[in-house]
């Protein structure tokens, strides 16, 4: 982990600032490359933190059992093939 990254929110804010600076195009090649490299480190940090958070999300079902979060909370682009089939009671509520 990069010790210069305070937390997820600070990393996102810095990443947004870097994107704006790069989009302006007023930087030298070396400055642009340095910012790009920092942006990649920030992006990897944020991605890692989001993956950790996703693994920690659990939802209590009606019986009080812990189950993984529903696929609807998964990241965009995930396929639905891992989503468990709803039980009979859930099917009845949707009907």
C-alpha cells in the first residue's frame, strides 16, 4: 500500500484532480507521465479497497442467517450467473 494515500475518499479526490489536470493538457510530457503514474497507483488502491468492501458485505436473510450480498450490489458488468435462485417464498412475494 502506498503510504502517501490517506484513505479511499482522499484517493478519489486526488484522482479527480489528476484527471482534470491531464485533460487540460497544459503540462509537459514528464509532468503528465508523473501524474499518470500517480493516477494508476491511486486507481489500484481504490479498486483494492472496493474489492475488500465487497467481500465484507453480508446481508441477513429472513431467518437471520448470514448470506453473501445479492448480485444486484455487485460491481457493474458482473454477470448474473452467480446469483442464487430465489426460494419459493421469495418467488411468491414477487408474483
